[in-house]
C-alpha cells in the first residue's frame, strides 16, 4: 500500500500501533517528527527516508515538524510469516546519503534495490525495489524489474508515457500497476520534468489479512494482535505507560 500524504498542523498521525509489516516514509516536502514507545525519536526532513520494521509491535506518532503543508509518501511492505514477530528496528537515511544514479537525462534516487548503477544500503527482508526517478523532457528509460515480481508506478509530478510507446500519457497523482515483463519502459515527451516512483517486490505467496494498523496471515492473528495491544503484552508491554509529547 502506498499513501501520498499532505498534512499541516494540528493534523497528523498521533499515537497508534503497528504489527506484522514495515513502513517506509519518504518526505517530499517539509518535515515530520517521529516518536515511539521505546524512546526512539527523530525528525524526517525533505528527501529523507525512514524504514521502520514494526515486527511484533510498536506504538508511535508521526506529526508535522514545521508550519505549512508537509508532503510525503508512506509505503507499507508486508513481512513473511517467519518475520512478523521479530523485534522492531529502524533504518534511516538522510537525503544526502541516498544512493543516486544518472544516465541520459534520467536521475534515480535509490531507496531500495538498484537502478542506473546505484544500489541502496537498505536491507530488505522482503526483496524490494523502490526508486524515485526524475526524467528530463525528451528522455527515455528502461528499468529492469526481476521476473515474477509485482510492481507499480506512482506519478509524483509531470506526465509520462509508461509501458508502450503509443500509450496515452499518465499524469501526476495516478498509479499504474505493471503487468508481466522484463521491466518498465518510460518516455517523457512533455516540456517539463517527470517525477515518479517505481515500487516492486517479490511476492510472498502467503495469506494476507489486514485490519487497521495490523497486517497478519489470519483473522486469529489479527484478533491476537488487538488483544495484545489492548492488554499490553507480547511486544506491547510499554503501550499503556507511554504517550508521545504530541499526544
């Protein structure tokens, strides 16, 4: 799941739990302050990435750090059954540390995986590709995607032709789910830059049951997650004693 958020004070994402998956927050504009019940706290600024593995359980808040509108993307990545109850962890990249590649008028910021000769240092438990591409007018791109992976494109700004040379252009704030093939072909025939993210991942081949902030393999596991959060056990022991400074 990918969410493009646009938030200003006093709105935001106050204290809430997660279990069973990962969240990847990528700031496009502005900044967000993050806090969790284990004492982790920080600010994600424009161009920064926070890769949070919720695992067996985490409670946190994500709130605007400045005035005006804060914009970004948050991706949810499922964890396999064997990893759903691991300990929470973070991987954080400042904008300056994100790997970059450039070729023939196309720039890639590689959040996960590889593109244009650049590779991300992020460790992905679920094999994942996540790349922010910017294409100059008149440029074209072919980005390989591993065979058998699921993939989609989300256009952040501008418009481009995706998949087939004769296809109609796709404009900003639209999503395209890719079919089978050896990768993604893109043409920027407009007079302005095209910016989009390509997200791809290896299918887990497992049942998925999602309820609110919990992503598990069965209804019984969802029920257990809700009980654990309510009663403060099995990873949520600190939940009842904690509230963020924004609460």
